[in-house]
């Protein structure tokens, strides 16, 4: 219980930092030093912007990226554990989360989902038994969320669509950094 409270506090602090940064960025043109890496060598016009989504992913501060990844994956892990605990058709399922890799084995009938961070690419990768592999980029609007650029569908929306075919009453918008 104490660990869960620590995780919630950590999520709240990062969410607050992202929201504060977004409000500062939309209210006045300032250099995005707390969100982007000091190594950013963008043209002057790109370092000043009205929206946080214009920050190229490769220039997001690595610590902010890692924290958002950690929160996303831990939140998904907790939610998948809750789903498995409450679903009678998933009694043999197994959830593991280690070193930035979340593996959700739902059994031979439903397959295995692997969700992991890709720090060099600043992405989260998903391997789905239904839709195959996808690479999600971080969008810093609305507290940060993950989007597959080829179709515009968020990570949590895809999971919502696919897992709701296996288990009724799933709600991935409860997870950290979700957009459903």
C-alpha cells in the first residue's frame, strides 16, 4: 500500500511538471529548457513555440522521458494485474515488469503483449498478438501520451480496443499518460 502511494505521488509530481511546462509554453515564448535537452540546436524559431507537441521527441530531456516511460509502464503493469485478477478467463495469465519491459502473457488463446521503452529512439514499442508491432512517440500535450504516428491511435486506445475483446469493462484511460 505504501509503495502504491509513493508511485501515485511520483506520478502526480511529473504530471505537475509537465502541466506547468505546458502552461508556461503556451502563455509566453520562453526557451523550453526544462523539457528539452541542453544539446538541442534547433533554429531559433523552433525553440520558441506555442505548443509542447512541436518539441521534437529527440530533444525531450532524457530524465523527463525516462520518468514518463516509467510511469506509463508501471501504470500499465498495475492495470493488467488488476484485469487478470478479476477476469475468470485469464486465470493462467502472467504479468512481468523488469528493466523497462512489460510482458503480459494472456495464455495460448489470447497471446502475449510486450511493451517496452526504447530509450535511444525515445519511444515505447508494443508487440501485440492482434495488431503486430508498433512504435509509439511521446506527445507532451495533456500531461503526455503515446501515439503511433502512422495512424494517430494512442497506445492506450489500441490496448482498450484489443483487450476489451478479451475482457469486459476495461478502462485504460485510468492509466498514467493515457489518451483514450
